[in-house]
């Protein structure tokens, strides 16, 4: 059975054997500018540093360790070649402000990637500037604001979204200054058209939607949704977190969406880096192109350049031009896959999800709320396990860790009780899917005590997260406070 | 198809689902919007793509081929092989945000160590696990000042980069925050204290000061600023170049409430300005208003030391529209690079590095300003960036470029009053030889 490496690895500052004396600077820097407090950063040897972080890495799980089916996160394999090329010094050692004649390679990549993303989504213009999906949303909403201000329509201060939406949607809308109206989903797990009709008004700026939604259900009424939203004079926003489901099958632009954000670190296979750097490009229809952030990348004859001359642009959203290494990796990935490969990606991602769903639901140990056919992800419930054996989704997730498998997203979307949200992606083999299914079925039949006490085989056991909140220890200066946490 | 193991099993898996055609899985998509194919070139072999990328790479000139003396907040620094080795561990770089702490202890501990070192550097009590970059961190700090003080005016120096101003405007527009600017002293390049005193009042939520500032100049009257802000119950936000904190006073020592900065210089490559790292640290009393992830130390059920994400009720996945920020994915791997870099460098190494950068800055500025026609613009003490007025900045830029060198940042485009001014930047990577060459090329222009 799986067993994680268990290193009782001290903190960096505990590795330092003797504290070095305060460094006496020979600098000409005036004394009034110099720091008077000590700088408690340990002085270690390179061997100590490398062993420390290597041991830490061994207590961490990545997609290269095994399946990582976090729903709405699209944890797919990250081709090594992308990583390798992104570190070539001609790409990595470029200064953002150096003369454009000396960065033509990267400018061309940005220009071509924008065009590729336009084709994949059916949009007219793209910006690569946003640093992550949430920043893409925020950018989209700033564009929405700029659009209505330009039209001198100052009454639209509401953003509507379904109760299945990602948490970043309402948070981004609020940050852009909008009131958020959440509408409950239908019994089918989809947008409630009647409710939407009632709420859409001259105050609506935008309706934000993920399609397929976070239940993995395709919003089949999308054409009617788009018609209603546009009839109300509002814009339709596409959260691209679930784009892995429909590449080469359908495009948000054709569905009627006006603004789209993509997550290059999901759909386009750039590694998530343990939480970034990501990239959240934003695409818009023609009428909104003038509001995109500057600079835009243009092609003039055979040369590429940045253009800042867009008076209606929202300006800048992130320093420089976006997370360039991520942009580069996504470009390489799309070249490798090609149009046919991206279509195959979505087909197999959906096939894998439906295969897993069927096996799990047929077992009757887990329940599937809402419609049968799913796209690249599905949400099952542990409600029956809870009522019969007292096992919660949380416990199932922790027990999966004992088998060396990463758990799905849990307790999301909020409308499903005891939710396990599973997105296998196209990267996993049938054998791996079968193992994952078998393990989930096995856990459902295990001794509840064993499950509720899991994990047992990880570097640490179940963690006291409440203690962490009550008694925050956030730096190594405060670790004596650990004694105040009583288990 | 590469990277898709189940491609050959399509038929048999469909059969198990009692389906005949892959399109049966897409029957829920209305016909009107279905497409057959993407109009993109077909898939390519890895070797072929690598060749293509090599051709594109040749159209870029990296720092190694073309020495650059650009200032403006981004400068190349030496990155030890240790950093590349650690961030190439795929257990780290292919991991998601550590939602499952028991299987993410490695990353979580590294973030905890990063937070600890950032707190040390900045003189603050706590740090978050990073924001997108130093520029968006100003926006987040402005919003946080508003939440804490319930006031809606935010004050910045006139001389922060135009990019930062634009980002700040975008971050604060929705909240209705008004931005006011304070002039800089045309002689010293430092903040104009008289103008600052006139601008700060009881309505001020916070004041952002950059130190060293955009012109590379140290703000040395910081001790006078804190009482002024305190009197008006306004927060003091300081933006830093973290390398300067090796020797320079930490903002915590002169009364800062929030310290932010671009952390790219600590172990991350230039990357055309991408893969940035937003440093964000503050005093303990503001902990519950921090944007972004925070990692805490706690215990597991056996009483062993353990780490997890904490104070999550501030965050979007729980609080939705009431969250302190919309940020979800941050800059995890850049943060890990910084944690590795700082531990490789050590406190002593950072002090030496800071010293070298300061000395190089002084040396190059003296050499350039000694050339007839070239003059130092601001008298204030500067770090590793400085502003020089050239006889003809555009001609200088073109001449250097022809000779395979990138000069300073042309300031006139964004700051029309700074005619013919260039913002030079220099670090430990610029050796005597390249500095001498720069100076001799500059001499040729005049």
C-alpha cells in the first residue's frame, strides 16, 4: 500500500547550527538609512538547502505523482517539452522594456497565441495580460464597466450569476463595484430561465456563466439564455474554467458570449505550480475590442510590436504583459496538439468522466443528482454513505490519500450535499480510472472508523485546521505558540 | 494521440457506456452551435515543435547576448542552480493549490518559511503566500486600507510608474476610491514633504510610498511621514525592492502598516516581465483583512507539527462576494523560488548582495555623469537605479542598440517633463567589463 515519505524536516531557521554574528556592512550607505534590527534569515550550506527542499518535495503530491481529479481544476499532464523550452535563456532572460526589435520571437508567440485562442473560443480579440482566471474575470468586468460608461448607460450595476458558479465570480464582480445577484438552479441543475427573465433588467450589466457548469452539465438552453441577456441590453460572460469539455465541439463565441476568460494553467496544460503562476487571457467580441488592456500586440508587415494607442482601453491590469512563461508553454502545447488534438482532448476528457460516472453510479454506493449526461466532470454525493455509515465526503477524500490518490474537489458546488466533484481529464489511462473507481467503491465498504480517522499513510495525520485559525502561527517567530494548540 | 492514453480505447469505452459514437456524448449541445473542427494546424511532433521554437528563440536577444542597463523595477539577478533544481521538482511544480494539506506538507512548509523570511525582511508580523505582482499589490493594499479605515481617499507619489497608476485605478474604481498624487522634489527626486503635508488629511485611508522610489532614490525622511499619517488615522504602505532590505532599514522600523513589493528579483528570471511575485506583508492587527492565501502552523491529530491554509473565511471560495479579494491562484512557484533563493543566500549573503548592488549603482552613475553632456538628474542618494539626462536620449538608445547593448529606460515617453532622461539599472550581474563598455559607447555619442 502507498506510503508517503515522512521527514520530520525542521524549519530552515532550525537548521542553522550557529547564528552568524551581525554582518558589519562596509557600505557607504549613510547610517540613517541602514537597518538596525537583525535579519533572522539563516545562513546555510548549499547541501543543507538542497536536502531541505528535496525532502519537502517528497512530502508533496503533483500530477506527476498520480491522478489528480480536482473538479473544475483540469489537472492534466504537463508536457515536459513545454517546461524545458520555457527556460531557454532567449525566452527567460528577456527584459520587458528592451527594444521591440530584440524581442520579435516572443512578440510573435503572443500574437499567434491570441489568434489561436480566438479560433478556439470564437472570439474576435484577446489579451494575454491577466495573471490568473480570477484576474481574467475582473478584467472582463472592468471591460463591461467601460462599455456601459462609453454608452453613457450608468444604471447597470448588477451582475447575475447562478448558485453553481465559482467563488471567484461573485468576488470579482464585487471588486469591480457590482451588486451580485445569485439565482438558484433548476431541478435539472441548470439555469432557471424563468428566474433569469424576472431578474434581468435595465440594471443588469452582465450574466456570468460557466458552460458546461460546475456540475459538468452543458447548459443546453444557452442560445435562449444569450437571447434573453442581450434583449435586456446586458453582456454574457463565459468563465472558461471548464473549456476542456468542448474544444473543437462548440465555441462560447458561437453560443453568444461577449466576453470569455480562459485558464491556460488548466485547459492548455501549463503546470499549476502549487498555486501559480497561472494565466487568464480574456477574449471579447468586436464591439468590446477597444476596451481591452494595453498594450495590444500588432503585426505590421513582418514585424510585431506593442501598441498603446487605444484611448478607450481600460489601461493596465497587471504589470508588463502577463505571465510570459505560462503564455509560452500554452503556445507550445497548442502547437503540439493541433486543432485535431484539442478536439480529441475534449472528447476523451468527456469520455473518461462519463465512464467513471457510470461505474460509480451503477454501484449505487454514490448518488448522482441531476441529469445523466455530463461533460468533462461530474458531481456525486456521499449522502447515503453519511446516513448509513456516518461517512462524509471529507472522510472519503482523506481516505483516498491513504491509497496514494489525490481526492476530488469536495463540498462544491454548494447545491449538492456531501459533494465529490470529479474531473479525470484526458491524461489518465483506463487502468488508472478503474483503480480510482475501485478505490472509491472499496472505501464506501470499509470500516467507517478507519475511514473517519484517515489519512494514515501521509506525512502527517488529519490536521487541526480549527486550531490553526484560533491560534494563528504564521511565521517562525511565533512557533512557541504551538504549545497552546491542544489536541 | 500524444498525452491522451485512452485514444485507442475510445470504441470499447463507448461500448461500456452503451454508446456508439463519441458524438453521443455531446448530444446536449444544440446543433446550431456545434462545430466539426477547429481551424488550427494539425498536431505536430515534439521534435518539429522544438525546431520551430528554436527559430523563434533566435529572434530574441537575451541578457546574455545583449547586456541591458534598463531600470524601471525589473533587473536581472544571479539565480543559483539550486533554485532551478528545486522548482523543477515535479512534486512541486505540478501540484495544485494545497487544498489537501496532508498530502501537501512540503509546499505548505515552504510557504510558511517564505512568509517567515518576508516578515523578517520587511519588519512586519505576517506575510501572505503571494499576490500576482508588486503592482497589483498596491491595488490590494488600497482596498485593504479602505476596509480598515472606512475612508475612501488613497494617496500616492506622482512618480510611480504609469503602469502601477493604471492598475491602481482599475483596482479601486469599483470601490469608489479617489486617488490623489503628491509631487516629488525636482531637485532631490524624493517625495515633496510640504506637498505631502498638504495632501494628507483626515479623509486619507492610506499613503503609498516607494522606497527606493521609481527614480531609484531613497526616501530618507520616512521618520517624518509616519507621525503625519498616524495623526490622521491613515495607513502607511511602503513598496520596496526586497534586495535593498539586506542593509536598508526595514519599513517596519519606520512605522509601515503594510509592506508590498515585486519579489521577482529574489530568484525568478526576468521572463519578459512575467512570472512575477507580489509581496504582501502587514502588521498583525490587520491579519483578518489580508487578501490571498495564508499558511499557518498547527498540529495533526497525533500532536505532530503540521501546516495548512488558514484564515480561509476571508477568501472567495468561502466568502464569495464578501471576500477580501477575488484572488485564487497566486504565484506559488515564484514564491517557492524565492524561498529557496533566500535560504541559499542567507541573511549574510543578502546583505552582501545589497551592498554590491548599491556600490555598482554609485560606480556606474559616477562614471556616466562624468561624461560631458551626461548629468545626474536627482541629487538624492540612490540604490541600483538612477536617472541620467543625455544629450539626445533617442540617439543614445539607437547607438547602443546598434552596438549590441540596451541602454537605460527612456523616460520621456511616459514623463514628458523628463526630456532626454534615461533610467539606468545595474546589479551584481553587470561586471566591470560591461560597465566600461557602456561608458565608452556613451562617450561615442556625444
